[in-house]
């Protein structure tokens, strides 16, 4: 199994665990300038693009952890709505509370 496949498998494992099946996810393998992987989340459209860096230097490859990186990006998807709400210029307290509560409910199921 390749690093890219391990990354995708890990991401999808945590996506399912976090209850994020409502998102359409696209994976890309391409050069990223300053990270092992990243994610762009469109909360309104319920889609995300997850990128895996396939152009690491030999020095950086020694630190690659595809499973950990997949989990990391899935966590970004989990908190994506809260992040979007928090960054909105015109936001009500109710919207922040609703997003926080949604995240707490998901974490309740995960933390035993």
C-alpha cells in the first residue's frame, strides 16, 4: 500500500468515526509548498478537497506519517463549520453556540 493510499484510508476512517458522511470529498496528490497535507472545506456546499503532498524532499520524507496526516485533516473537517462560523464577519452568538454544540455532540460519541 502506498503512502497516499494509507493517507486516504486514515482520512476516511476518521471521517466515518466523526460522523462526517454528509461531505463529498475529493482527494488530490500534488505538490504543496509548506505542509504534508491540507484540506479546503466548503461547509455550505458540503464538500472538501484534501491534498496530499507528493513532492517532499528526502529530508521531509523521513517525518512523513500518512495515517497521522489523514487523521489530522479529518479533524480539520470536523471543526470546519465552527471555524467558518468563527471567521464570519456578521455572526450571531446563536450561530457560534450551535456550531459549538454540534462539535460537542460529536465529541461526546468519540470520547468514552
